[in-house]
C-alpha cells in the first residue's frame, strides 16, 4: 500500500476529488482511505509516487509520500 500525506482537503468534496484523481492514475488498482482529518490517502497498485503526487497537485492539493 502506498501512503500519501495530502494537505488542503477541508470537506468531503475534497476527499472525493482526491480519490477520483488517484483512481485515474495508471497502475492504481484501488484507493483506500482518503481522510482530510488525518491528511492521509492510501493507494493500492504499482503506480509511481510521482504520478500520484502530480494527480493530487493537479486537483489543487499538496501531496508527498508518507
């Protein structure tokens, strides 16, 4: 499981936007928890960290490998 620290999420809509962005990345087989309170997103699969971070940043949030 790949874990990202995602900052800037403030509501359920934000969590859904991050979830959809991560799911669209090649190599992602599943998106686990996306939690604005813990600033956490979990992804399953073989996607590259850089591609995951880029997808989240494109949505307007900040992400780094956790």
